[in-house]
């Protein structure tokens, strides 16, 4: 997947990712930070996503979930 296409799709997933993060963290501001961190991480390492393993949406939501878990552990 090309970087620009991936970037556009990730941005379109940000709303749903934010809703997931709010459910996990309970705070909209912390959730926004988690989604932003996840977006940056995904865009810095686009090769960590492999299209043949599945769609981008579940992969990105897993990245967001993992970031939220990291924040909860802190």
C-alpha cells in the first residue's frame, strides 16, 4: 500500500479509533493522545502493516488498543 493511500485510510479510521480509546481509557483527552501516538507510529513504520495478512482497520485498531494498554500500565 502506498504511503499516501495508507495515510488517508488511517485518517478515516481515526474517529472509530478514538471511540475505542475512550472506551478503554475513559478520558477523551487521553484517548486523543493515544490515537495520535498510534497514527504517528503507524506512519513512521508503514512496513509493519502487511496487506496480505488482512485489512488495515483491524491492524490499526490493535495498534491503538496496545497503546491504550501501555498508558493504563503507566
